[in-house]
């Protein structure tokens, strides 16, 4: 006969509570007239996935601009620092963009936690044996779809490292003084700072984070299109290939900068 | 094909009722003809159990020809067993080898509570259908068959969706226990036809709301459902459901 242990009872209640809390913002927003019905729809499983897809694709857009900017590292210190300065000259606009980006990440991560909790709730007792019926390479992204949450969490950790490293320049393992040779007024030399970060042993976080991103996007990009309703038998194969190319172009693009920094370390320009 | 009979070890989930915790039990079944269907094999096991005054194993079945969607077994970790486009009742014992251990579990999803042994309660699907999976028509004389022209390709899409037998294998196979393939088939078969368009907005909103209320998970687009589906429903319909839903959410009055 069923004798739920205290811990299993607690675990189930905790999952319910997590789901309730994560739904709160949507439930509150749904009281607003006009957009109320839309928000209500957005809080269902389908609605949450659509929001995930939108935030995910917007983040992909950010990655494209971020990589394009960073590839200027190859053009040399002058060009890269010029790019960094022109970004900084946006002033308050840059801060607005940063807040927007932060919001996108928070929304995406919040929805990830919410859908993940709902999915856990949907199967409380697990199979003792579970096998796939798909051909091993039915999707060009392989088994990436089963790793979305795990790779997402790795990316989130990487983001914390990345912002401490590059934006705040507070990595305790790095001596940033070479980047501050232009006097206290001039601000840091971004080119030098980037190379300091990427040649430090902590750059291993970049390799791990970027590989996780590659896996995340190799399923995520195509998945987002499907969630937004893009599916046509004539185009599906092409879309899958484009998604895979996108994912690994972004990943290898960033990774190449890590390798470049490591290989050219010691030389200065 | 060999006519050699099989000696099997069956590892079967036994559960007295919804409140029971349940556990696996092993049964030895010898001399199984390879020409039997999987369900016939279970019938033989039950004869053996009854003869030794044990409780027979409860399992669901009805048509035994792949059309009713009642049979529902997780066989060696796969919904309806190892074959594609096959229900448990269409699976033959020749797919197994002499000496095999076969593990048999019920569908596992919060929305499909176990009733007893291998039988689960799938009435959640009925409630999803009741919340919009229909068209309202006038009674009286049947309308002229070709009064509304519908392109052949459109009919094909609707027919492909209508092939869903509602067995629940999509939910069983999905890592999120999501019912999206089922719901999308039921939305699609009507959304693509003029007769179904009239109620399309309320239909998709109602069915998704009910799907959530029953406690099914969300869709990660893993496509495991498509591979497990005995009626070969395509995830193309899930994309259509998403489109229908976005449209309805933005334009419902
Ligand atoms: C640069 C950062 C990121 C990008 C560009 C990105 C992009 C995407 C895209 C395009 C999708 C597909 C959306 C869909 O199918 O609906 C997705 C899904 C997902 N992302 Fe991210 N993501 C990022 C970071 C994260 C982080 C930090 C998490 C944290 C937990 C996360 C967790 C997830 C999860 C759980 C899914 C959905 C899996 C599912 O469909 O169930 N992602 N992401
Ligand atoms: S018993 Fe009807 S489909 Fe298997």
C-alpha cells in the first residue's frame, strides 16, 4: 500500500510550489486589460515555449553582433579599441541595451526553469528502462535536445564568469594592470584586457561554456523555428542544416578567438 | 523465419491499484510460438497464472488490429515495443529471441494514473477532445459531399492527422510526458479544413488549456513522439498547433 515517505511528499509539494511561484509574473500581468488575454495565453505550456523561442532567437541575434564585434580582434589593437570606444560613446544608450539584454537572459532562464519544473511534474514516477525509437542521427543535432537544460545551466555559469572577467574586470586570478598603462583617466585598454583574460588558465571556462552553447544552439535554433510554427516538409532538411551551421559557426567563431589569444600570447601588438 | 519456440523471462510491473506503490515481478514463460502477437503471449501467461491460482496481469486491449488505440505497453523501454508504426497488438513474438528477458511497464505520466498493473487511465485525452476537438454541424440531411471544394493535398494533410488513434504513445515516449503530438493531430485535422475553421479559435485555446490542466508537459521538439507513434503522425502538426495557438491568442475576442 502507498506509504509516501516524508521526503517524497515534500519533494512533490516543492515542485508544485516552484511551478506556482514561476507562474506568478504571468498571472499578475494577465490582469492588465487588452494584453491580459495574450499574457494568459503566454503562461500556458505552448505560450511559454513561444516566449522561450522568441527570447532564444533574440539572444541568437545578440550573439551574431557580439561575434562580429569581437572578430575585430583579428584586425589589431587599434581597430578593436576603436570599436570598443565607439560602443562606450553610446553612453546611457549602452546601459539601456545592457539592461535589455539582461532582461532577455532572465526571461529565457526563468521560462527554462518554469517549463522544466512543469515537465518534471508531468512525469512523477520514472521508467526503469527507457529507450529511444529514433534513428541515432534522425536529427542532425544528434541528442542535443535532451541536454537543453544542462547546457543552459552551464551557459548561465559561464555568463557569470564572463561578466566578472571582461565587463567588471574583477577576476581574482588575473592581474589587470597591463591594461591600465594609459593613465588613470584613459580607462582600460580593452584589447590588452581581452588578451589577458583569454590567456589566463581561467579561459578554460570559455571553452566549456562555448561548447555548451554550440550544443544548446544546434537544437535550439531549429527548435525555436518549430515552436514559432515554421515547418514544411520541403524545407525542413534545409532548416536543420542551416541551424546546425549557425550553431557551430557562432561557437567556432568565438572559440577561434580563444585559440588565437593562446597562440599569439607573448607577442605584443 | 524460424518456427523455433521461445522461452522467455517476463519482467512485468504489478500494481494492486492506484494507491499501491507497485513493483516488478519476474515470470518464466516457455514454449511461446513466434507467430503469436504480443497480447496473445500475455493471454497465455495469464492462463498459466490462473491455473496456478495467481492474479492474472491486467492489460488494456480491444480491437487487436491496430485501430482502437487501447493497447498501451512500454516494452523494453519503448512504447508499443521495438517496431515503428506498430501497436502492441500488432507486434509479433518473432521480434524476440529465445532466452530474452522482456520488461513490460505501463505508460508513465502524471496525467495517466495507473489503474492496475499495466492499465492506465487515459480519460485525460477524452477531456481534451471534449474541450474543442469537434465540429458543430446541423442535423438533418447529409450535405452534398463536394459542395465545398477542398484540394487533394489538403485532404491528405487532414487525413494524416486524423490517423491518430489516441493511444498515448506520444505521451509515454516523451521525456516531458507532453501530449503535444496528440493535441496537435486533433487540432490539425480540423484546422486545415473549411468545416473546421469556424471554431478554430476556441478549439485551440480550449484544448491547450485542458491539456495543461490535465498536467501534460511542454514540447522540447525532440521528435521522440513522432518515432513512437504507431500512426506515424508528424511533428509538422505540432508546428501547426503552435501557429494556430499564436493566432488565437492574439486575435480572440
Ligand atoms: C547565449 C545564450 C542562449 C541562447 C542564444 C539560447 C537560445 C535558445 C534557443 C534558440 C532555444 C530554443 C527555443 C525553443 O525551442 O522554444 C533555447 C531553448 C532553451 N534554453 Fe536557451 N539560450 C541561451 C541560454 C540559456 C540559458 C542560460 C539557459 C538556462 C537554464 C537556457 C535554457 C534553455 C532551455 C531549458 C531551453 C528549452 C528546452 C526545451 O525546449 O524544453 N538557455 N535556447
Ligand atoms: S488493441 Fe486496438 S490498437 Fe491495439
